[in-house]
């Protein structure tokens, strides 16, 4: 796990320092602002509700953890991550608890939170079965709503690698290419497994979740991100 986290942080740092990243940083911030607006409107969020954020990033950068930036008046927030997020304590003093754990098996009680939120984490939990388990766990922990955002596999650019189109190839071929060009971290299913809209629909069908919707966020007229919103009956 420590080696995985080391590579994730290193890869993010390299990407952040690239010309492409600096070019799209404003676009990323604008997109995440829109994600929060969707979150607020679709979950009927207010600062009195309890919120679990799964996949919190231990970063103070403005484009990371937008959900925490927008909920500073809420003292009922819990952050769960496979990384130590204590660096965030001073910046977000309202957060009630930081938990180091696994989003697939949190060991938390059923319906512990009004809303369960996760941004850009589902594609990093491994196999399709793991992704099903992740959504199932979020659904189990929620009293009212689940809000999960993930990049769309069929957007022309993969923003993890900043490479165009090759992620449209069969996944085995895509991973072999990434490994060949030295992007070993993202060449494994464990670390990157992009999803499509049909994948999200199939996951909900597998879990017999009926009350859901998928919001498509567009960038340059194409769907760059998918937002799965589940309402508990």
C-alpha cells in the first residue's frame, strides 16, 4: 500500500508540473465548481447534514478536494482515504474525523451518513467487481444520497496520463502501451480502470438499484465526466 501511495503522489506531481496540466487547470476548477453545483442541487445538501467523502486527497492545492472547500461550515464531515490526510486538519478545521481505510470495506455502520460523496476515486479501486463493491458500500452507508463522479472512458483525452485516444482500445492493449512507454503505475487495473456510462448503468442493475440518474458533464461538446446520483428510497 505504501508503494502504491508513493507512486500515486509522484505521478500526480509530475502531471501537475506538465505544460498540459497548467493549461487545463482553470478548466478543471470550473468543472469541479459545476460538479459541486450538481451535488448541492441533486442531493438537497445543507450544512446540517452528515457527509462522508470517500477518496479524500491529502493535497492543499485549490483544484483538489473542492467538496471540502465548499462545505467549510459543516461540522459533520468525515473523510475516508487510503492515505494519511492529516495535512488537511488546519485548512479544514470543521472536519470531524479523518479515517484511513478502504472504500470497498469501511467497517462503518449502515446508513451512517446523510450523503456519501466520492470524486474521481471509482476508477482507482481496481477490477470491475471492486467497482461494484465500492458503489454497494457507498449505498449501504448512505441514508439519503450517493454522489459519485468519475471520468468518462470515452472522452478523447485521459486526464490521468494526458494521452489521447489510446484508452479507447481494448483495456489489455491500452495497458500494454502504457507499460511500454513507461507509465507503469497507470498500466495496471489496480490503479486505473476507466468506466463508461454503460458500466455505471450495469453496476446499478447488478446491485438492483433503481432510483439513480447519470449526469453527463461536457467539455468541448463531449462528455468528459459522469456523475452517478443514487437516491435511497
